[in-house]
């Protein structure tokens, strides 16, 4: 047989196998009536998941249109951000939030959309406007765009701003690719290993992580796209036929890597931006909202 077609996914929990009893990672799943969470700790650099060593949390809901469930998602993301940052022993005095993606493409506009809604205070701290700073942290926001807009790697822009601003933590927000059609716009992943823009759709850019920025990084990603190959794989799997043989027979067909997103993307993007930005504002400025 030739080289088999590989279904891309940015989500660690989608690569898990029930048949694997691994010593390279730990996995815990929790579920309530509305939200399912998967906690994965990758223990070794070499592992079956092909993921960087670190912590990964996916938070998934079924109904994005229910206000109460959206608020539960906000609470769940906030709780996991607090837990992850505490485990990283970060003194969060200055934070740089980076909204990755192309604001002109709906399925890739999550990062810039969230960045627009984050409460920015760095300029006030620079002016020492103490009257306006009560309950806040020093937060700057960056939207580096994409290479087609700037001609520059996102990493290069973020590195330059990081060197100038000197944050204690970088939070990168981006759209991700899922291999499960039902998870589009329904699952959010948080990790402390960074992010590689475009990896889920085969357009690998340079990674934003602690090694490249010399600052701890928390990445927040939302599944907004999948591929034709992933949809075909899922359909063949459900049909209980030899999906491997069929996928291998069409391996190399460029149409398998076409990226698709639901027609409801415009409406659902607004809800996703709200969920992520609300959780981030509460995480970054925990005392400000209590005033």
C-alpha cells in the first residue's frame, strides 16, 4: 500500500485512541448535561499524539444558541485559564494578547474579533493613569494579520512587540481545524504549548511558543473549519466499510484538503467571539468587573 492519507487536526483529544494505554500522556474526560471537557497532559516529547509536551484542555458544547450554555462555556474557559496559569507559576503583571488570523475571512476571523473585544490598558499604565486602572492588569493587544496582508511571518511581528513590551505572558487566539464535522464552532482548546498558525489546514507557519518568544504562552483555539478529507473519512467510518482503502485510493487528490465551514459561520462567529472575549476579560481583569 502507498502512503495513507492523514486527516489533519489541531485538537489533541481527537488523536486519542481508546485502544492505546500510553505512558506518554494522561487523559481525563469530564461531562455534565451541557459541556464535555477533555484534559490531556503530554508527559514526553516523543508521544503517540504527535503533540508538544504540556497540557491540553478541550471544552465542548452542543448548543451554541442557548444563552445559559454560552455562559457555562465562559465559566469553564475562565476556570481552566486560571488553573493553567497557576500551574505555570506566572506572575501576571503584563499580558500580551495576540489575535491571529485574517479578519476578512469569516472562518479565520476569530482571533482579530476577540482582540477587538479585549479591554486594553497598556497605554493607561504607560501614562500612569492610576484613577482609571483600579481592578485591571497591564494588557496590550496585537493583531499581526497574515503573511498575505503584511508580507511578514506572524511570529516575527509578535517577537518584535514582545521584545519591546516585555510581557509576563502571551495569550494567542486563533481559529483551528477539526476532523469531526459536529465539532465545528462547538469546541475550544486551551494549551500551554503555544500554537502553529495554519497547521490544521496544511499551511504551516512558524510556531508561537515559549521557545520562540522566550515568554510563557497560553493558546486558545476554536474549531471553525474542517476538510473534505475529514468529512469523507467520517462518512466512511460511519458506513462501516474499508475507509483506509478508499482514502488511500484518492490520496494525493488536492480536493481532499479543501477547507470547509458551515453556512451559519457568520452568526456563530459572534457567539464564539463573545464566549472567548468574555472569559479573557474576566481572566485578565478579575477585579475590574467587580467594581
